[in-house]
């Protein structure tokens, strides 16, 4: 599995051929860009049209302003442009991850209730799915 940190380094110093994408949300502060959020995602190897969202984070001072949802919308736009079919993510089910689950569900990710070869959740985990395409609204 790719870590958000390695994706960030690849994004900053790669040659542009990296399969994963690292998007960041920034603001200008004292004339400098300050990162206030990011999202990491990429295609799932050997599973054409399917993507995984590895990580998303927004600085606590900027949460509940729509930044995370905007990052997801941009990820969806980019994946749709590549004719992506589905986005998966995995998170934990314990109470500490309740806000993460609510955020995913508010952004139209639905819990996956069947095991998928590429996504068998670890103990205490749940897999979410977002379906792309013209019929996605009926599924999500």
C-alpha cells in the first residue's frame, strides 16, 4: 500500500509519470502558500477503472468549510476524466473514526457489504465505495 507521505514526495520530486495523485488545498498567508488540506488517490493495479482514495486530511482550523468535500469533488472530476468506474477507501469502525465515516457518507460513499478481492477490510475496518458514471446517482 502506498503511504500518503511517499505519494507527497513522489508528487513533489517525481517525473510526472507516477500513477498516484496528491492534491493539496492551500491558502496565502504572509505571502506564502500554506497547506490546509490534501487528498491522495490512485488507480488500483490490475483492476482497470477502479481507484483507491488513500488519505484525506484538513487542518482542524479549516474543517467544516467544505475543503474536504472540494478535494473529493476534484478527485472525482479527475477520475471521471479518466473514465474511472469506482472509488474505494477503507477506514476503521471504532469511535475515533466516526467523523471520518460520517464525512465519507456525506460525500456519497456507501459502505460495501460484500468482500471484494482487492478490499478485504482488516479487523475493525469498513470499505466504502463511490460509483462513477451516469447511473451513479441511482447507486449512491
